[in-house]
């Protein structure tokens, strides 16, 4: 009997989920540096420390070696590479271990948060399983550049402090101040941390203080968060002298509705791309059901579902404004909300079955064998996603290895003309080619993608041409 109770202890499931998550992300530990990773490590190595600090903390700063500072104000994410590059160098494993630790920390905080929002163990267990093994946003963990995902656990910690501060009728303002500070730190890792304010505020208004939602003083506890947003806006715009966002990266343009719908239909069915055939239709149905269920929740006054489902629709809006495209990894900060919705639904289904005498079916929902099957399936799917994603880094690394084998050294101040580069390096007009070459050959003046070998100009004494593969682009 004691053994059975031990097996049903939700803390044991949390440990099992964390272990399963580590297994699922093992393929990423072997992934080499990839695309943007080279920009970060090369800039951290090559730029003067004072200049680097000035770049990352100054909004709209410019330097060809660190182009991200113009488009994103993420000083703490950029600072991370300045601190770790001298220690980790170009070895990818420690970077991946940090990202995995961030994800595991977020999973634990999702579990704790779910326990605070609803004491039923099923809610926390389902939420942490969904979040930890959500197959759509694996790239937010597996890609070294995604260390900015650290914004999520910090923001979850902020929500937990907010819950503690608003548990009693009288708010605990010290806790609220600390929660606001964590929010500010999260924003400095990644600006889309602001999306977690949607479930935080909606849950507070529609669930915690539903009876007082008409009273203006109810909203006073949100003022610290609003002040942080205002301060962030002032800093980001350099006191209104610069745009709040680069319109080439973020804007409410014609792409917004399509991008927003992409996230809505992917939220509960994050199939691997390309999504074709029945999967495409299934996603359309899933997105429609999400919106219909949200409306039904408001009509029937199921406020918990209403708060969380509306939060999903709001939380994806910043990523939908991105002009450079969309991808499932941008759902990462939304997956805790998705997990909470599924957890509430399972807990309510369990109670509904019990109330109608279906004890066996109710017990089956949380039976250890079924949970074990879910975990195994989750590990398999996420492992497969990670291994598939690793094809890109492996192709790029194969090209790098061939380049280094042909040119163990390159003359200083020369130009390298590259023919047949991998598809990944050709993106955005081969923006990542230069940083990749500069990382291995810091004295090289420049590297260019030679789309047409016949158009390569006469070579200088220090210039070189590198033709990769067997003449087939991308090989």
C-alpha cells in the first residue's frame, strides 16, 4: 500500500519528467556551433570589452561584428556570451548544458506554479509533462543562441512572487516590487518575456479577483509591471529618439494576421514542418476549436479556461509581429499556458468521471502505466525532433571541416570567396558566412558567397577560393 502511494506521489512524476527531458535532449548535446552562435562567440572574443559592453547596453547601437544590438535590446543575453566565451570557447557542450539546465529549471517552476494555481496534483503533473516535452519549441532549448529563453523561468518566478503578494486581500508590496524586478531582468534577456504578463494579469482579474474586477483599486498591484514596461520603452527608444522596434524586424503589417493564425493553429498540434495533407486540416480544426472554446468559456463563465485561452491568443501576438518569419520555437513562452489548460481539462475530466460513477476510467487517466507510456512517447518525439533539427548544424559543420582541411591557415587581410555553401549559410544573403569564417580565421578580412564562380574578381595575393563538395550547392 505504501509503495502504491509512493508511486502516485506527484513529486516522483516531476523527477521522472526531468529525467525524461534530459534523455530527450541528449541529441542536442552533440550539436556543433550553428549560424547565429558564431556571431555571438566571435564578437565576444574579438571586440574590446568596453566597446562590447557599450554596444549591448545601448539601444540601437551598431557594429558589423554584433548586428543584433540594433534590432534587439537583450543586454543580459549578450552579456552571457561575453562571460562564457573565455571559459567555454568554441566547445558547444557546455553551452548546451546551460540551455538544458534553463529548460529543466523552467519545468520545475511550471510544476510549482500549477500547484499554486490549482491544488489538484493532476494539473501540475500534466502541465509539467506538456511543457517539458512539448515538441514544437525544442529549438528554443537545442540552439545555443536560444539562451535568451532564460527569460521564461525568470518570468515564471515573477508570477509566483505575484501570487504570493496577492494571496491576501492586502497586497504585499515588497513581493510585488521583487516580482517587478524579476520582470525587468527577464525583459533584458528577451523582450517577449512580456507575453507572460497576459496569463498573470488575466488569471488575477478573472480568477483571483473576479468579484472585485469592477473596483479600480483591484488593478493597483499591476502598476509595478506597468512601470517596468514604461521604463523599458523609454530605454529602448532612447527617450523617444529612436523607434521602439526596427520595422524590418517587428511591425503590425500585412503579415500579422497570418502569423498570428499560424501560432494559434500550432499551439495544440505542433507538427513538424512541412505540414501537409491531413495534418494541415487538423491544425486548422485545432485553431478553430481553441477560439471557439475560449468564447464558450466566457459564455459559460468558466473563468479559468477563459483566462488561459485568452492569454494564449494574446501571448503569441508579439511573435506574430515578426517580419522575418515564424516558427514553432517562438511558442516557448506560451507552452506553460498550454500545459495549464491541458492540466485543468484532465483534472476536471477525472472529477466528472468520478461523479458519474466511472471510477475505473477516472483512475485510468492517472494510472502509472499510462503516464509511463506518455513519457516514453514524449521522449521519442522530442528526441526525433532534436535529431532532425541537428541535420542543419551537422551540414554546416561538415562544410567547416572541409574548409579547415583545405585551408589549415589563411593569409591575413585576405578575402575568402566561397562556392557551394550549405543552405543554412545562404539564408539572409549569407549573413552568417562571415562570422563562421572569422571564428576560425580571425585575421581574414572578409568572406563572400560566390553564387556565380565566373563573377569572382581577380584575386589579390592573400585572397583564396573555396569550392566545397562535388559541385552541387549545399553538399
